[in-house]
C-alpha cells in the first residue's frame, strides 16, 4: 500500500476528463487500496483518481464518523436527482479553503464495485454532496468552478504563493 501525492489547484492535470475502467485486474484493486490509504491519511471523506493524476473513473468515499464504511465507485453515473441544497465544501486539491456550493439534495447512482459488479445507491446529505463532488473531479471540474471568479482568483493567488514557497524550500 502507498500514500499518493494529491494534485492541487490550479494544476491543469485536475482538468483532465477521466476514462472508463474496462479491465478489473490486480492493478485496479491496488489503485483502489492506495486511494483509500491516501484518503484516510489526508483525512478526506472522498477521493477521485483524477486528484492523484490517474485519469480513470475511480472514486473512493467514506463519510462515516468511525472511518469504517469504505465505498468504492467505478464508472459512476448519476441517474436521478431530487431537489437542491447548499452546503459548505472543501477539497483536498484546494487545501484550506471552504465555500458554499449548491448541489442536488438527493442522488440516485449506478456504479461498478472494484470487482466490476454493478450496483445502485441512493444518497442524501454529506454522501450525496460527496458523490457529486467526486464525479465532478472525473470530469475535470472543481468546487471552485461554482463560486465567483473573484473568489476563485483569490484562492488561486494564495495557493500559487504557497506552491512557490514550497518549491523554494526543496
Ligand atoms: O474531504 C472532503 N470533504 C468534503 C467536504 C464537503 C464537500 C465535499 C468534500 S470532498 C473532500 C475530499 C475531496 O477533495 N474529494 O475530492
Ligand atoms: Ni475534491
């Protein structure tokens, strides 16, 4: 198992559209395990493969308090939505920033598990938000795309500054 590097906004690679998984082999199983380890290490509630620079449609999620409810979604599709709701979002790829985002209140999804078996799931509250946030990552979309250009540019400037300082230290 390994903890992987998480790409940070405004890295262009976060804008890549991920491709569907077609083969369910040891490589996918290792990718899923490494993504869970990375997500738990970073104390996130979800992680999309895009964030670790792997452009395949793979998501891991665990919104439980005890961190004992791992959920893996491969090739997820949102097949139904209900209502809208606003909530505060953060992202491991936009560290330290939190903004209100409006999303569907409930979602019904269809996905494959890590063995390639199809299943459906209905979600509300944090799980619903998290699924929509992660599916966006697979499309190259970030939560900062939903806020004003003014706020987004301010976040970009602050992260650019941090990334420059980090590069200098090395
Ligand atoms: O850890 C995370 N918390 C979170 C909080 C509110 C809405 C979405 C999220 S997802 C985020 C982890 C992450 O960046 N996943 O892509
Ligand atoms: Ni994110």
